[in-house]
């Protein structure tokens, strides 16, 4: 009798243990949509030029992420951390834009044409806070078959800016590294115990600062702009 009671208590204790930690590897792709932005050009000649409301074409996002989820919290969900590496572009095609120029106390306004500029970005996101809900639980899916999730953290952006014909010499490229932020929310659907599909919306924000040469003006042109991008991605995840 004593042994039976101990056995039953042991079984109940095992059932009461929190769901274990989980390692997840993901591959994904989708679209990226960068907001219009102003750009400021500070010339070594002393002029400051602000070009207004530059439009960027939509592009694609591809990447991969690894997540580590800790033990379940109160049968509700789990916290985790993640490392995310992804690539996207912000391409400004040829367009007419308004500008203001300041040289000393003199200010001018006007409209001009800019030639294409390609901003290629590699982001390395550190998801310091991840949280997911465990919904539709059963014996096969102890962490829930449906998992809405949220993530936030800093991101390092490695940017290559390629100009076409705005400056001489043409087709210059320059690189920059800057710290920004990445926020995302999505839904993960478990197909099997080790395989799931997910869709996600994410927002990335950073500022880039690049220097281009102008042999025509015999100057250096420091280009600064903000890259705010909305990403819609979908992918496949492998659970271990």
C-alpha cells in the first residue's frame, strides 16, 4: 500500500513538472517595405542639404533565426531568447524631390532629380525578450499546437550604400555599421512535434551614416538617413 501511494505521488509529480526547454531553428522569407525618409547631406564645403520624402521601392527579406525557449510559465507560455540574421534592401529609384540647402546664413529651396541609390542591409538581431502563448494543448503538443509570439531587442545593421550617378566618380560604394532595434509579432502553427510553420510581422529601425566623394566639388559628402522598414515574412521551423 505504501509503495502504491509513493508510486502514485511520483507519477503526479512528473505530470506537474513544467514543460521542458526547447531549441528551435527557423528559415524564412518575405517582403520588406521601407517608409519614405528625409536625407541630410553635410558637405565638407560647408553646405548642408536636406532632400525631403525620398521614396524607397518594396523589396524582399530573407533570413534565419535560432531560438531557445525556457521552461513553461504557469501553463500559459514561455519566455525565450533568439539570434536572427537577415538581409533586405532599401532601393531609391530615380525621382523628383524637394530640397533645402543652407550655406552659412543663406538658405535656398527647390526641386531636383536624384539618381538611383541602393541601400543593402544585413541585420543581426538579438531578441533579448521573446514570449509565446501555448494554445490548443494536447498529448502530442504539450507546448500547444498554436503559439502566438512577440519579440523585441537590439539589432546591428551592416549597410552598403551604392550610388549610381549623383556624385563623380559614378557608382561609388561605402559601408556603415549602426545599432538599431527590431520588434516582431507572429503566429506559429505546429504541424508535427518537430516541424512548424509561422508567419510574422516585424519592424526594424536604424540610422545610417555614409561618406561619398565628389571630385566635381572637391569635397566629401556625408549622407545621413533613417531606415524604417516593415517586413512580412513566413517560414518553416525545426524543433529540437
